[in-house]
């Protein structure tokens, strides 16, 4: 497809940390609130709540104390914090706009490229008014306009639709790791601004908006637009659906995720399943697939799986499942099942290991719920299986993030402590953090295999093939 068929149509800006610094006010308001309750806020509070929705931020600010408050009390605390934040942020004026923003807006406008806001904040409009830049925006997607917060791509997908553009025709500018994750998963080209350590997976990192022009953004979008860097999996829809829930067999090993919703097993071969193609994003090595499943009892679920072979740790694979229960609250029973021969080991409450039948090999696999520090896990061992179980409740229309890490080795001893340590380390760090490191390495390899001759469709095809081979060899354990 000629490059001109997918021009840059829109640039979607996050607000806090990209156009203005409100994070100090957010952090101060959360800190004051938590201290007034007699608790100490986490030391890295300001960084951790960047880009995160108000209620999710509250749980981060309260940490383990969150479980001491019921939903109604949490709502009240969030309102109290917001009133304090509004007072702190009401003096924002045009001098607070970050350097380079206005010149970039003028340049984009002159080039006919739409400007949109993609912010988690419900206070975005008064802040834009205070900055005196509201008139530039084609549309403002704020905390009132999306269903799922970052790292879900919903905010940016809503913005792309509002611009009448495909995600591959848009660039997202973000300062938060969760925002770059969300944009990459949505198929956008990304610019990270701020702290390099948490933004290594962005396609371009900048320190100031002064570094950007419409022409530079156009070049970036033409080079990295997702339609050029996405491979569709050859799996049939039915295979992809099975794959989605069952995970992939590790080398010689087999693990499966079993999910029960309100007592009914999620079984994609029953009821109705609409399955997307499984897509591999060659820019990051992440493969994802989505299924919308309606159970025979008319319960609707959206299940997304994202997984990658960790370039920073050969042999390790990391997966994240996003489970949304549409229109109703659900109780989920989740079991991670590892099939193996005798001698399974429970490495911890959430990590199990076992030798594989018939071969001299071992698999270690573990899971955890993201952002649910108080969830309880229980390992169970039998002759043929090692299972980790947990139970949780998901409010209607919210997304539960479940992370799985696995490692397998042909010749390891059955209790292979270094494999177990690697799986535990991946779970401790979380999907996003592991992905940032891995994506940075993938990007380095990609730069190394990139041909000098840019632009022609043939060159791109060859380059992608070579990159795939490199990626594969990179993530294969010796
Ligand atoms: P509110 P962004 C985010 O803004 C902030 O970074 C985050 O700290 C805040 O919790 C969130 O908005 C919600 O804000 O409480 O004002 O609705 O970075 O997405 O522009
Ligand atoms: Mg931000």
C-alpha cells in the first residue's frame, strides 16, 4: 500500500505531564488525604499515579489500607481529594503551558493535522481553559468520555474515532508508562516525554515539545505506523480462541488457564464467540488476540490476551489477560493448571513447577492479579498437575488484569531454582515493566536489522521478515 494512503491525520495529546504539570498537585492532594487518615503515602506516589484514573490512584495512595474502606467510603475520599486538587490547580494560567506546545499546535493546524486530547482527568476542560488553548482542539476525550482507563487503549481509540482516523494514522504523545502501553496496544505510534526509564518502549523519546514539528511527526508516523509492522497470525479463529484461553504450550510443557464466571466455566466452544485475528506487533514483539464471548446463559465477556517472549530474558514468556465482564458484576474463579509428571513443586503461593512427562525438562509457571495486593492464592499439587487458584470479583464493565509468567528448559533439574527466580521476578515487576525492558531491546535489534534504503514496500517486507527471524533467534533459549 503506498505510504500516502495512510497520512498522519491526528495527534492525540495527554494532558498532565505533556502540556502542563499538574502531577505535583495530584500528588499533594493524595498525600494530604492519606496522611489525614493516619497513613503514610508510598514514596513514589507522584510517578505511580500519573495517567491513572482517580479511583485506581486512590487505591495506590492507600496501598494495603485500601481494603479497610468500603466502596462508598472510597468514593467519598476520592471526592474529598478532588475538591482539594481543584483548589490547588485553579491558578493554572497560560504561563504554565509547557514550552513548545503553542508553536507545535500552530504548526499542526497549518498542516491540516487534527489536535485532540486523550486524558484520564475529569478536570481536563478547566485546565485547558486555564492554559488558554481550548480552541486548538478538534475534540477533548477526558475522564467523562471513556469506559476503561489507561493502560487500556480505550481513551485513544475513542479519540481516533472522534478524529475519523485509524489508529495507524494517529500519534499519541504521553508522559506515563501506562499511557504508552495503552497507545501501543491500540495500534498507535507513540512519543514519550518525561522520564526515559519508564518510556523506553515509545517510538520516539523527547525531553521537550520544542523538539517536535508537524514534519517530524509525519516522518515518525510513516516509519512506524502499525499497519506496516503488524503480522496477522495464521491461526484460524477457532484455534485463536482456544489459544487465547489455553495459553501456548511452552517447550514440551503445557499450562492452561481455567476461568469460571459465577460458577460457569468459560468455554469458547459453547455459546457465541467473536474472535479477532491474533496479531503480532513487530515493533514490540507483543502478540494479542481478543474474543467477545457470550455464554449460553447470555453473560457477555471480553477477553484479551497479550503475550511476548521476553527479549531481556531468553526463554521467559510473559502474558497478560484482560477480562471484562460486560454489564454485570462477576465472581471469577481462576486456576492456572500445569500438567506434568510426578513431583510437582509449589515454589510459592502463586508459582508452581514440575518435570514434564517423558522428557528431561521442567516448566515453571506463575500468575497474579494486577493491582489487587490483597488477593489470596492457593497452590495445589497432585500426581499429574500443579494448580494455582485465586478468586476475585470484577465490577460491571471494568477490566481485570491477570499476569502469567512462564519459563521452560529442556535439561534443567526438576526444581531449577534460577527458572523459578526468573518467573517470580517477572511477576514482581509486572507485565508493563518487563515489557518496557524487552521492548527497548527489541527496538535496538530492530534498528540493527533496519535496511538503509527506506520507503519501498519491497524493502519493508524484507526488513520485516529479517526482523521476525532476528526476534525469534533472540528469544530462543540456547
Ligand atoms: P482526575 P492525564 C491523569 O491525567 C493524571 O495524570 C492522574 O494522576 C489522575 O489521577 C487522572 O488524570 C485523573 O484525574 O482526578 O482529575 O479526574 O495524565 O491522563 O492527563
Ligand atoms: Mg499524563
